[in-house]
């Protein structure tokens, strides 16, 4: 096999609560994540070294998660390296998990290219060394995630459509967590949200990082078009709401205001 090309999906946090801070400095989470149809495109080929070419040249660094994933895979399983081509669509710094998704896809592609006998659980143990969201993307779909995000419990597939609107500025995740450390709050539980996913009607999406998000024009426009619950994903800057026909009209208005806007559907987990 000369190479393999994968579509790498974004994710939404349908629920996100910060449940504590661990001794190692990481924060423990309770979150429900869902893969959605906003895709990067990743092509991976066998190579002696590790090389990345990206449609965004600023991402062509040794610290890119795809590069780190290829290096970690080769060190763990004793393989050669990878030539990686990445076409970016998922905005960075938006809480949509594009980098983590690309890293997970790199691991999965190298597993196939080199014929490594490693199941998803084995790959998730490698993935968590790259970042808290990377294990989720090994399987994707609808999952409840605990720990730092690496303790995964698959949920029945949730099918829905969304409008996703990114902010004008990238959000620093470390800064968002530092802000969370400075406030007191009553912790919420994911049970109500999970139950609502499989019932009709609006969903009680929730994100603790919304405590630090001031109202902006995006929310006003969505509300004017009849949006229900509007929620932040990750630590931001992207927000999302369920798609309704009336909300579709917000697409042109928000785009004209300079926001990146995506209409997308939930994406099921895949075996690869």
C-alpha cells in the first residue's frame, strides 16, 4: 500500500464540566463529545523520516500533532516514518479538535500502512500521550469522556444537524483553564443532557467555559433567527446550536459579518 487518505472530522462538546484539578496539573473533566462533518483531509505515506506538508504553512512545525503522532507511533511499534500531507478546513483555536483529530488519523493510517496488530484500545494508550482529546478521535461518534478526556464510554449514536460559528480570535486553552481555577461553581452532571439526546426537542447543551464568554454578535444573530440553546465547544471560540430551518437564514448574515460558519451533521464512529 503506497498511501492512505482519510477525512478527519471535527468535534463538538455537547456537555463539558470541569470536575477538578489533578496533582499532575491536568484538569479532570466530564464531557460528551460528538464528531461532526467538518473535515480536514490527511494523506499518509510510508517514509524513512517524518515530513509534513500542510495547506497552512504556519502549521508545518516539529510540534504539529501529526508529526508528534507519527514519531510516537514509529517509536512505539518500531516502524519507519511517514510523509504527511494535510489539507486544513477545521479552524484552529476554535475548540473543534482539528489537531487532535488529525493526530488520531495519523496513528490509524500508520497502523494500516505498516500492518501493525494493535486494536483501538492499544492505539488510545498511545493517543493519550499526545493530548486529552486524541483518544476520543480513535473511534469518534458519540462518547462520554471522563478523566482528562481519555476514559471513554461509547453512547448510542446521536443524529442531528448543527450550525457552527467560529469567533474572530483564537482562544488559549491554558488561559481558559486558569480562569476556571479562579471561580467557584456548583458542578453539573451529564445525565440530563445524555437522556435528552434521544428525545425530541431542544437539548440542554452546557459548557463550563461559557462562564468566561461575553455575549457577542454571533449569539444575537442566531437568536434573531430562532436558535434554541447556543453553546460553546471546547474552550472556544466556536459556538454551535441545533439546525432549524429558521436558523439557516443566519448563515449569510454571520458570513457577511466576517465569521466562519459551517452547516454540518453528526458523524458516526468508524472502524478503520
